[in-house]
């Protein structure tokens, strides 16, 4: 760094007492200070206190003195209602990116309070810890710095949380008014697979729903499903116009590998932009994991087809049973004139348990293989007593499928407790309701077998120990607690990785140690400029809606790349 | 949005979701029919109508229509800002623990279970009930309050095995406040250990212990239940093996301090390392630096801490940060004067009296007619006013207006703490055209004042207004610092000032730099103390801007802030030093025990002596008893020495490491380890060290070998332990020489003999004589990292003055 590049300004993040003090001291030393806070006002937690000492005066007087000093200091620039977006560079010369949210009230305000009298929206007053209400136009505490009032108008929590940011409040409002088709249009603006998501989305939006803090969150997922079902019924009755014929593509050819949610979304978006899209799918059905791994009782096949039809209708060519590999390589795709390639191959390779006896006996079958077999039509009963190992959705699905195939006893073995189980809570409840028996805090030790067939499994009980580096409590085996469960089928469902065996030896792609593609998170571009990747192939096993979000990002990344060419 | 409580609205909307039809259980076997069957039209509409629209602006336009100044701009856009800076200080603070995660306490199920922060708001004059202590369910005045400590702290199973450090202080302060507001209120405190962090709080704790209305119960309740008819709460807990319960009107959960929401994102953006609880990772010897050069940290983001520690760190981070910046400085100009300066000197006294309405008993707003009448009757007083919020801009505009309208030449403010608010009133009178010496501020109270005290304060201030003379302000600033004391905080302060470009004189009375840490070998976290101190001393010795005087004592200090002249005796000969500021870092001494057979029995030793042995590879074996609070928390030294619990854990772990079969007993009143030191506490418990709480009647006898006798605190049993060795966890005591130094400077010591700061929370490092600062053990008992933070902090505060010379 050149000495002349050395900056004499400081960014202080957080305008509580520590931030304010640091800013004041630096400013007094003659430095330029930017004092940033997420809240529209400054003061932090100390401003909320009654007093700071048993025999002191009101803390608002004490922090008030700091407010005063800050507001009078020529070297301090307040940037409130703002979020830090990036810090780059190095000591002496950092570059800072900040997004300052709109206040919507300007310096002209003289605190007459007229707006406050008429505002009909009453959010909780967070400065008073929700013990009172305030107005949507408000002064948040008494610092009055830098401005008196502001209007909080940010995205609702549900929309903020949704990985694809559907305008949930709007479509729920439309449903409340009986405008179901309009509601579905709002959903389709951000989500090309609404029928699927109406049934199997893990709906993080509901977790953030403010109504949930009152009693129960809005059933956002079920409302989405209702809107889709409503349209589906009308269409089946022939009451809606036919889908229009696809437009002719006007832009370059793009190849997509994998017709899962990420690939379908990417194709959908790019086709809408005018690109010529071909999706290459190894299996004989579209939908990827949605079709292969999610059982029909959760997601009927015609529902998948319904969403896929809309995408086909945009002119997307979905070639089923067309694997990319030795026969048809990525280079072949390039040669065919595809200017960009999106890899949405999912994560289909089951991880090993790493216990003795694994793979030795018949009756030991990986969950993905098991679910695929059933979902592609083989509804034969695998055995009488089934153990599923794992705590994710695939584990629960495998168990419930086994019950439906007529297995007598189905167990799930999970090494942590119910609270840590990653599967959707409602799925676990249903599974138990249907008769699946779950052993929490238990892990496999050894697969037992006789005459080449599985006969059972030796397990150990676990206890939760200290937090590990990831902040989760690590399960530890309890010595001497071993027990045996008899079984003739064992289904490990512990996790999956992308299966990258289709790549040629000199593919040149950067691959992580989990066999996933390494990408730039903003554009989804891999280290090869014309190859993009997203969904489980990048993140490892995750959710539908995250794959859709990745598809969106990749489509805009590819579009930007091709336009820049 | 975090809260949701007790404000029922939208009664016309059905409260629960309509149940969704599903496939009956018996129909599910042998087929793959869809299980969930979806909503009907009616159900969907009913469900959608439950949406609250989230209480965010709906853009209705009503405010826009009302606003006479057209100040509202609905479609104002977000703004992207790019900045270039040389350094970054992260001070995003903390988030209070979400009490819903500990369901057993009934938070958000029962309206009268509140968090400690909610109680703060309730007690505040500008809070939801105007400062009256009322309970949320019915607005009744509670007569019985329970505090439950450690909610969201020291709980491994919720992922928070750290002590939030401030909640005990919070509870102590709130109990005192509650008693001021409702004098006959009964308080029960459920606790694990009482940990009153920081200066003075041990005294408040002792005061509470003496009050019959306050009960301390050493147990964390199992569950809180509500009595539905009265909405009172029944708290159930275990005492030993017995179950007990009691009814309360209000239950306060002392919620912990967690890493701020978004800290992971912040960590990622800044490229800094976080610890497992998502706080910023720092090390004991670099408490202000993140893992990335140029990014500093202050306040609760690096670990839960109180206001004074946060501010010390903030000043320290400012000093560190400034030292790596470019040298383009723009010093703030003197406050702008009013257009025509009022020539005030020769006229008769025209005094205006301004009184804060919140200084009366219990902090409630007072109209204060009696005070005003009294003030107006005093000679020279032209007018008197009670000002709503005098220290806020609204109130100060009023003061300025009155000065100009009435032609005042003296302004008297009777309010709370001149140490905090004096500068803001000075600014106001200067803006109105008066010299700052024409402002007299008088504090009326300690906590809350009776009418008579307020009148006395008014009279005193008015009298002073007539008498004060204007002193000429010295303009000369000598850009040199003097640091007295060469321990860890003094070394840090010297290095920091030097790094900011100033000459420093470092005076040490001993022959060697390093202070108390010279006899320390490792920290609880496992760092090599000797190595760290050695490299710090070397750095100081190498630094060209630092002049070291060992075997030197200060004889005399004259002058004023910015321009002092100090006389030293350095190795017998006199030296004179000119300097602009002075930092007192004289440290403290280890308590020399006279109790527990120390000095009579070689098998009774101090933790320091044990540490020395351990460092030489001579660990103790067999049965070891460690006795806490030797020379602390007793009548002679009522304060807590802060670090001895950590020392005991550290050495107990070392003993267990070397000889796992040895038995270590830690005999204590409370285990006081703060912040992330808690992890070491649980570690020590896991390793099988025994912790026994006693009732303060501990005795050591030597008959048939060493024996410790005491009464166990929980069940009151008399215990006799036969042990092979006894280790005394001795505290620190302020040196006798503090008194002479304080007298020479003309500042006060606190009642325990440490240097007394201007304001214990908001100006923790300044002494009452301007230009003097204090840090380290001279200030109060503290840990290494706290002493380093204070050393940097004092340097930061001092540099503010020295830069004026540039």
C-alpha cells in the first residue's frame, strides 16, 4: 500500500455506548469517524436502562450527554438505519459498502406529532420491549438523532426469510379477498414450482411469521397449495384458457444438466429471457429428488407434472433419459453450440456409515436407492423389520414408505435428541403417529448378519456432550450401553454428496472436499467461466426452495455473462 | 420484532388455524395416497384473514396528508454508500437472550413473567407506565418480586456456557430501585453464584444482604406456574433434595447477553474469527484486536461486559485504531460562540436557575413549585424554571433563549451529575454568548433527593455564582505523556501513546518493568505469561519515544492539564519532566495472609507460590484444599479481588492434569468467573474438582495433620476435611503509597483505597483532576485483559488532549 493511500477515517460499527465512546475519542483525536448503526437511532441497549447505578440518575441523561457531544462533533458522521454490506481491502485502506435504508421523513420534520395522531398501524414498541405499541411512523427512542421520525417500511419477516422472497403478504391478502388466481400469479412471480412448494416446502416463512408469536403462524404453505389446487381444478375442468404456444427463442443456447428444482428454475428464468434451453436429465422422470426421493403421499406425481408442464410450455426442451457422461460430455454440449452450462445434478450419493458389516449383507440398502426404487414403481416389500439410520427428511420418508410397503416394524435410529433432529417436525410427528418407532440418542456400532443376509444391528446409546466448534452439542457414546435391534432391512440415511463420477478426468472444475462444486455465491459461476452450478450439487442436501433460489441466481448470472460477451 | 405480549387485538379474527383434513390412519397402509388433503375455499379465506399485515407501514397516506411541512417522502429510496477508511471498530453490542427458549419459566405465556430489560423499561420515567412499578397483567403494584438469575447464561444445554457478567449487577440495582418505588416490597433472588462485577457493587450487594426484605436463595427454580385466578406466579425450586415453592406477584428473568443477531454475517463480512458462541474472538493479551489487522473490537461483542469496561475498551480501541491511521487530522474547533459575546463582568448578578424535574425522590417527574419559589427568593436570581429534559436539545434551546431574552450573566443548573452533563451545558452557554465559567452546576442528590436537599443545592449554586472568578485558560499543550507504574497496564498505556506519536516518560519504582505479572506463569486460557511480559517489556525498551525511569519516584506534580511539571527522584538524583497528561498505573499488592496458619505451616501456601511450583514442574499431590477470598470480601477488605477464582481454577486444572488421582477441594462463598471463563469452571467440575460453598466460618487447624472445618452453605452441615496441602487464594490490596500519591495530585481514593474515577460507569478512567487518568489495578481489582484494555483506554483518553499540541 502506498503511504498516500493510508486513510485517516474510521468506521465504527454500532452506536451503543461503546461505539459512541470510540467515535468521540477518535473524533477528538482529529480523525474522521463514520458511526454506523442498524437502528434508525443511536444509543443501543444502555438507552433502555432506567439508570446505570443504584444511586445514579436516569440513564437517558447519561447517554443524552453522549448524544449531545456526537451531534455537535464536526468529525462524526452518523449513518443510521443502515446495514454493512461489505468490508474489503486491508489495514490502512479498507473499502466499505453500506446500504442505508430510507427514513422516509426528512429534516423538515419539526416534531409536531400530527402524523403520530393519525397513523393507523400499531407495531410493538421495541424500545419499550413490546410492553406498549407505537406507530408505523415513529421515533424509536428519545435520542432524536439523527432525525426525529422515521417510517419503518421494510420487507415483512416472512418475505425476508423466504429464499426466493415471494411477496407473501400480498398473496395471502389476495386469498383473504377471494382473489385466488391473482394470488397464484404473485407466487409465480418468484417461484416457478408453486404446486410442489405448496406441498413440500419446509416453509421457513412460517417460522418467522409474527402471528406465530400471537398464537400460530399463518399456514402460508397450505394457502399456497390451496391457490394452486384451485387453479388446477379449474384447468382440469377446462374452465381456463389453454397454455399459450411457446415463443421462439431469440438468444443463445444454454444447456442445463439435471431437471431438479434448481435446473428447472434456471431453465424457466432463462427461457423467459429468450434463451434456447435444453435440460438433460439422466432419469426417465423430471423433478430430480422431488420425484425420486419424495414419496407420493406427500407429493403426488401429477402435481410435479403440473408445474413441469408450465416450464415446458415456455419452450424448455426437457430430454429425459439423457445422461451426461462418457457418451455426451460437457465438451460435446459446448460443441453443440451451448454457450453456457448449468450443473444442477443434486446430491444423490449416500454417505457411508463407517461401521463394520456395512455393505456385507443383503438387506442393507441406501435410502436414496431405496426411495428411488419405490418411486420409480417397484412397490415390493423390502422385509419385515426395518431400521432407518438418520434424522433428516429422507430418513423419515424412508420409514413412512417402508410402513406403506407393508413392513411390520419400522425403527428410526438418531444419534442426537428430538430437538436436534433436522427433519421437519410435522413429518416426525406424522411418522410416530403412523407407528414408526424412533430411538433417540442411539447410534449404530455394527451391522449383524448371517448367511449373507442382514439379521440386525448392534447399537449404542449416546449422550450429548459439550458444544463443538460449530456450536452444536456433540453426541458421545455411553460405554456399556450397547443393545441389539433385530432387523432384516437396514436403510442408512445419514447424508448425501453429489455424484460427480459423470465428469471426465480432465474436467478442470474446482471441487470441494465434499465433492460439491465450488462457485461464486453471487453469480453461481464455477471456476470455468461458462459453467454454473447450484442446488444440492453445491450445498449438499438442502431444501427445494433453496435450490429454486440457486436456480434464480444462476439464471441471472448466466444472463449477465452472456450479455457481457 | 421480538415481543408479542399481552396486547390482544383483532378479536374478530379466529385465533387458531383451521385444521386441515387428512387421510385417516387406517387408510394409509399399502398405498401411497396423499395424506394432507388441503383447505377448502372457506378455510383458506379464514386462514388468510389471520394475517396481521405485520404492523408495518401500509402506505395509507394519512400521515402524508397531515404533515404541514411535507416532511414525509414515501418513495424515498435506500442509499448505497461507499466509504474509504483506514481502520474499523466493531461495537455492535449484544442481544438479550430470548427467554422463550427456557420455556419452564413461562415467559410470554404468563404476563407477569418479565425480563430484566422489561423491568428496566417499567422502572424508567419515560417507560410504559411513566416510571411506576406496576405489573403488566392488571396494573397492580407488586408486593412480592422474584428475580431468577442466569436465564440464558451458564446453561450448556441451550448453547450458552458463559456468564453474562452484568445480570447480577442488574438485579442488585433493580432491587434497590424497586425498594425506592415500593418501600415495603419483598424480593427473593434465585441464584447460582452472586457475581457483582466491577467497582462498588459488592457494597450494594452487602447492603441488600442486610435487608430483611431481600432473600437470597441459592437455587435456580425448576418451573414457574401461574395461578390463573390472580395471575400470581408460583415458583418451584429444590433445596438440597427438598422441593419448595412460593407465590410471587411478579417474576423477573435476568436474561443473559448473547452475541448480537447477525454477528455471523458481520464476522464473515469483516473476515474475522468468532468464538463458538458467535462473539468476536480475542485473546487475553490482545483484548481489543480481532483476528484481522486493522479491525478492532470494543464492548460486549468480544464478551459480555458492563458499561465501564465497554467504555474503557472503546477508548482503547480508539487509541489502537488512531495509531494505524494516516496523519491527516482535523481537530475540532472551539465551540462556536454566539454572535456577540456578552460582556458580563461588570454588571450586577443576573442569575437564571434551571432545575431538572427528575432529581426528586424516586426519579419521578416533579413540577417543583416549592423549589422555584425558593430559588426566586434568593438574591440576584432573575428567574427560575423547571425544564423538561434540560440536558436534551429541547431543554438547552430553552436555556439559550432565556439567557438572551433576560440578559442573564450567570446560569445555574441544578441537576444530576456534573461529571456527565457539565460539558453539554457549557456548550449551551457558550453558544448563547457567555463564557463557560459563567455556568454553575450543582448536583442535588445521590439517587434521589428530598426537597430540602434540593433547596440546599440551589442555595449553594447561587452563592457560588456570585463568587466565582474567571480563570485564564492555558493554551500551551506539551505533547508528552507521563505514565506512573511499569506493570502490564502502564506498559500498554505507554506503548499506545507512543504508537500515536507522543513522547512518553515511564516511571517505575522497582528495578524492573513487568509489575505483578513477573511472578505469574500462565493464564487460565493457557498463555505463557512470562513470554508475553518479556516481549512487551522489550517492545517498550526498544521504543524510541519511551524514556524509562526505573527505581524512580514522583516527588511533586505542578501545573494543569496540557502543561504539567513533575519532579522525580531517579536512582537518587532529581529529574524534571514536562508533560501534558499523566496516567496512574501504580498497580496493587498481593495480600499477605496472616490467617489459616500461613507462615507457620509450609504446607499452607498462596496460589502464586503454588503457581511457581507448578511452573517448575513440582505439582502437588494428594488432597488439596483451596480457600477462596483470603484477604477479600472480609471486614478489612470488603471488595472482591476479581481474579482469584480464575487463579484457583487454573491451578486446580494443572494439579488434576499432572495427577488425576489427586483430590482438589475449592472452598468458596461464590465462584466468580465471568464471561467465557465459565467454560473453565465446567471443565474443572468435569475433571472432578470438588466445589464446596461455605458460610464464611472457615477454620484451619493442625491436629493430626491439616484440617479444614466449615459449615456447608446449602444444608448447614458442619464439615471437616483432612488435607495434605492448603492453598490460599489471596486477593489484592491497594498499596499504602496510594494515599500519598493521591494527596500529592489532589484526587480522591475510594473507600477501599483504590483511585476514584470521575464517574464509575461513564468516565471510568479519568481522575477528578483534569489531565489525570487511571488504569489497571490502581483503579480496581481486575484481570490481565481488563488491565490491558484499561491501559489502552487511558492512553486513548490522554491522546485526545495531547493531539491539541499538533
